[in-house]
C-alpha cells in the first residue's frame, strides 16, 4: 500500500452508483474511503443507512462502516488513497450539452488534494474525449498521476448483484494507468475488457443510446397504432410470438431516468449534433406524456375527471424519481383534468396518496411506473386503465 492509508477513495461515493461500488470494494476486503460533498447523505451513510434503495446494500454497509469503510465530506481522504474513483454526476446543461467545465472545475478544486503515484479513474458516463482532456489537465499539475476510464454499467438498484456478473471495461491513458485500474477492478469484477479510453467512452455511451433508441422505436409504433385505433400489444404479440427474429423488440413505456436521455444528448452534442436517431428518440420518448394526455382528452371529458397516476419513479421497483416522465405526465394532466392523484410504492412524498385511495377515487388510472405492487389492483370495471407497458396484460387502453 506504500504511502497510502486506503486502497481506494470513491469520490461522489454517497451517490446511486458510487456507494454500491464502495461497498463492493469493502466487501472484497479493500480499505475504502468515500468523499462526498452531500452532508446529509454522508450523515445517513455513516449511521449505517442507505440514502436510496439498493438491494442487499444495507447489511454490507452496517458491517463495513468505520471498519473497512471511512465516509466523510473530506477531500483529505483523497490524498490518503492510492486509487481515486470519480463518480460524480455528469449532467447536460440547459442547452443539452455535456458540462465539461464542471469536470474541469472539479479537478482544479481537487488539485491540492492529489498525490504522486495515484491512479485517477473516471467512472461517470462522459462525452467521448473527456478522459484524454482530464489526462492533459492533470499533466499540468506536475504530479505523477495515472488517468483511467472504467465505466459503470450496472442497473441502479441491482448493482451488488451485477458487479459479480458483468465484465468491467478498463482503459487508461498510460500502460501504468491500465495496470493500476486493472488491479483494482480485478477485485470486484469477474473479468476485464481492455480498450483505449475513447473506445471505452464510446462503448458506454453507445450502449445507453442504443437502449434509448430501442424504447423509442417501440413507443413510436405504439403511438402510430393508437392513432389508428389499434392496440399495440396485439400487434406486438403477432410480431414476436414464435418469431425469433423479433425477439429484440422491447415493449413501450416511459423511458427516461438519469442516464438514457442525458447520455443520448451528450453523444449528440459531442458529435456536432449529428445524431439524428438520438434526437428523434428524444422527441418520441419525451413526447409520450403529451401524446397520452392528448389521446385521453380526445376520448374522455378530462376536465370533469379525476385521474390517478400509479408509480412516479423513473422505472419499476425503484425509488428514484430523477427525470421521471410520470412527473411530466402529472404536469400536463394538471392543466387538463379536474384533479390528478399520484401514488408510488417506493417514494415518500407528502403530496402522494395511498394506493387504495388513488385506485378507489380515480375516474381513470394511468400506470406511470410498472411497480410489481400494482399487478393486483382491482379498479372498478368502469375505470379505464392506461398501461403503456401492457403490464396488466389488458393492452395500452389508448386504442
Ligand atoms: N444512476 C445510474 O444508474 C448510473 C449508472 C451508470 C453510470 N452512471 C453515471 O454515474 C454518474 C453519477 O450517477 P449517480 O446516479 O450516482 O448520481 P448521484 O447524484 O446519485 O451521485 C453523485 C454523487 O456525487 C456527489 N458529488 C457531486 N460533486 C461532488 C464533488 N465535487 N466532490 C465529491 N462528491 C461530489 C454528490 O453529492 C452525489 O452524492 C452519472 O452522471 C452517470 O453518468 C449512473
Ligand atoms: C438495463 C440497462 O442496460 N440499464 C442501463 C441504464 O439503467 P437505468 O437505471 O436507466 O434503467 P433502465 O435502462 O432499465 O431503464 C431506463 C428507462 O427505460 C424504461 N424501460 C426499461 C425497460 C423496458 O423494458 N422498458 C422501458 O421503457 C424504464 O422505465 C426507464 O424509464 O442506464 C444506466 C446508466 O448509464 C446503465 O448503467 C444501465 O446498464
């Protein structure tokens, strides 16, 4: 370990992907530190509680905290760690451009806390070319630093299961960076895939953009079918049943969250906006709440109806509401319906109502997130249910 007290410091390590990774390192027997500027999250984690839902995480946290895992809002932890894994948010700005200046600011602020011999591993999804830019920025410090990019690919909420099964992509700007990052991730990943930094950046971002475009394709078909008075899931069944060539067609539904939309816009902005498929996917996926509202307005006297939204999270069985289209739907409907009631099985929000009340009092129900808790709802036979995922098996309700 040499001059370093910790094997690794996860910077942004109280976040949705940083914290599970820190726990995976601690579980593998490494000495782990976490530096995060969110004091509320730091206090929660130090008390052994997870700030968000992550399956299987809390027992590992309780066992590791204060023993193999030190957590604080303290950049001094960075100085004492051999590897730094940086997993702060990489949002796009109001123009849907990646915020490289935020990354630059972050590293300039971190500069006094860096030490000779460290391996700095970027893990947030970044626009192509970012790792080399960070390498050039850190070269100016005159320190002997090794810069790597090792993208996170797990699905939030299932990280601790997926770390054990997914290969880790490892790339670095120097041979030494690749060797140090490989040594670290070999402790938690079943296998490593070595690429150049640019290849790794494209691998991660193409994966998310591909997923986003696939959902948009299904959503576009769903809207075209609904406009023709046809339920998409009758067509979906006919397309996919016993026909292996269509096995890749996903179902429709709200596709959003903190990654897919943002990463599609990052790739577009960093490719001179030459990503027609990505922009088209964004218009389709982000337009789905308005499409639903318009169809409902055509068919029902919405202004005299109470509408219930079941599930406000951005995806099933999650408590994460970031960039959730259920909120966009609520906003659109609040301008059209007499009242909008919301409920969520995973999110605590004083404006939400209990499930039974929303099901019992609404004149029309819309599945916003297909949480398994809603599978057994029994609304009155007269209550229409809109279900873009065909989660309840009765079609979209839009045809
Ligand atoms: N959420 C996912 O499922 C997921 C999956 C793969 C990759 N990613 C990538 O990881 C990034 C982080 O995602 P997330 O969901 O964990 O975000 P998050 O907001 O939950 O976590 C980011 C954490 O970084 C901390 N932070 C911000 N600035 C900091 C600073 N200067 N110093 C120390 N800590 C700082 C924040 O307080 C927060 O706790 C995303 O931008 C995305 O590119 C996310
Ligand atoms: C499974 C997967 O590859 N997820 C990637 C995604 O996770 P992320 O956490 O974004 O989750 P998902 O990709 O599963 O879901 C994203 C969105 O797509 C919607 N949805 C999902 C499944 C479906 O069949 N239909 C549908 O519409 C969800 O409701 C959600 O709004 O971005 C992360 C951040 O970079 C990556 O690390 C994950 O690897």
